[in-house]
């Protein structure tokens, strides 16, 4: 039996993927599946983001992870291979939250974590008794993903490593809680460190939804990282910025910076989002000062389009981002991902512009797919794009560079700051307008 692992792109234009380089990271889920696949089975891999999918490939089975923005493209690829007689197995967030839709495009779907189901899928494929649905029970992690799958492809300098899954917060727009439930599952730190020691690259992105869900555990992870003499980044909730012991350990362990979802400066908007962790830790300036004091750069994310947001909200947020001298900042519009609370609310309120916007060929990446209160959909999308470009303008970059405690702390950090920021304007333009699917 031969298995083809495919990483789908968001969409294609003119027969090829037009993909921002910053989006092309290691497809960790497929490396996990490959590691869980018995050695007796032949496997190979195609990355739809980097080149054309070879539909002439002789594959018995095609396995793909599906996200909301890649769903249309995934179904196109699945259709082509199923027409040739291959079995298609789909999994991922979008599949679990849209089971009947995904099942219509696959021979089998995996709901939840694959670690407890993939072996059964393999056995059933070999015996000719493939079931239509497999449900993972969670709580089990792949010891070391098969990064040999990436051979010959340049995914940059980041290794992706998972130390936990899930988040116990319940933000309205987030699909993480809907996938895992309000359940946080830590991975044994001995397993994490064994994987870190196996890496060839010296920069790690800990991909956890919230590394600071258990602050004491994160401190222990940092202590174990100190002798590794590596650099790392990760995603934290803002409450962790109060803990000086944690921040000192993070800096000592090689943390270069963190992504934090500030989301909004408005208390009413945070309440509507269900972002209680931010509402109860609303002194953003103190948190930012604490992070900078420990030489930790900040990638700040904001979400616009809630009912309290106005054009002035953008101006106030932009000035806050500039005063805070963020390394990166994301000016994102609200996206009602299927399965989330905000999607269900917009359905009830009749505010969605497209019933299944993720499959609609008229919808492109960057489009607003609901009716905001104080903007037109087109106006909100354009305002987000304008402020992204403004944040990555030359004037903005040099103004934010005047942070010698974090952004320009050391020669290598300074090089990274200027190199990455000066590429962002082009990246903003490249990802805007990517199609759903395309070129089947």
C-alpha cells in the first residue's frame, strides 16, 4: 500500500499557488501521521503550496489535513484522486467542525486527534474494511514527528514543536475550544525535550494555542530549555506578563518573543468577544513594559468588526501599536469560522453574506463575509489592509526600531527585525485576494 500525504494550499491562480513565504511553515500534522505509519508502508509527500500536485501519482491512499481556508482546495484535490480510485482520508479542525460536509468529499474522516486512530485506519485500509468515520480520544502525543518527510523542501529556520493542546478560555471567535472542548492537555515534558534534542535547526516555534495555560509548567519547560542554548517563540495569554520569574526564565531559556492576542482596547468589545483573560488583565501598558524589560519582543494581534468598532478604533489601536513599538502587529477583521460561537450568532442574526463562505468561489482571502455594524464589508476589509500597510511602512519600521531593549536587543535581533519587517508590505499584498480553491 502506498500513502500520499498532501498539504493543500488556500487556492491557486493561473495554475499555481500564489503563497506568502511567511505562511509556508512545516506541515506538522503530516509529519505526525508519517511517524505513526508502519515502516512497511510506502509513503510520499506533496506540498500544494510549493508546487503542482501530481495527479498521475500512483497512490492507494491520499491523506490531507483540512483548515477552513483550504477546504475548497482540499475537496478539489480529493475529487481528482478519488476519480482515479484512491481512497481519501481527511482530518483537521475543519473536518471535525463540519463533519457531513467533509464526509461527502472523502472515503473516511478523522474526528479529533489522529494519534489514537491512525493505526486503526491503516489496519482497516489494508484489510479492505475502511470505516467512514474515526473518532480520536485525545490525550496522546506523537513522540517525535517524522521530519524526514520535509526532505528537499525549505520551510525556513523554524522547527514546529507542540507541548500541549487546547485552551480553557472560551473566546467567541476561536475554533480551538470547539475542537478540543474547554480542555487543556499537556504533553509530558520528557517527550517534548526528547523532540527538541532531535532537531537540527536551532530555532523552535512552540505551536501551543496558549503556552501559558499552566504557568508553572511553562517555567519548568524554560528551565529545561536553558542548557539547550536554542532560540524559541510561542503564543501566550496576557496574564503571564505579570509574572517576573516566568519572564526572566523565558529570556534565559532563549525566548526571542511572544505572540499575544490583545484583540481590542475596548472593554465592551472584549466582553462581547468573551475575552475575559484580557478584561481582567487590562493594564496592557504594564504588561508590555514588563515584556520589554526582559528583552522579549511582541507580536500583537487585534480583531476588528465588532459592534463597538468604528474608524476611530483603528486610529487608536494603530497609535497604541506604535507607542508600544511592537515587533509585528496584525490588524485582522473578524472571521466567523464555522463551528464557532460567533458564526452561530451571525446565523441567528442573519448577518452572514454567504452561507458557506469558505466554499464560495466569489470569496477571497481578506474579504469580510458578514455585515458589520459600523462599516460596509468592503470598507472593513480595506481599512484592515490599509492599516497593515501603514504599520509596515518605512516610517513605522524606523519608529518601532527605537526599542533597544527588545526589537534591537543584540545584532541578530536587529537584523531579524529589519529583514522581516521590510518584507511584510509585500506579504500583505500577496496574501490579499487569494482565492478559495481554484484550478481543479
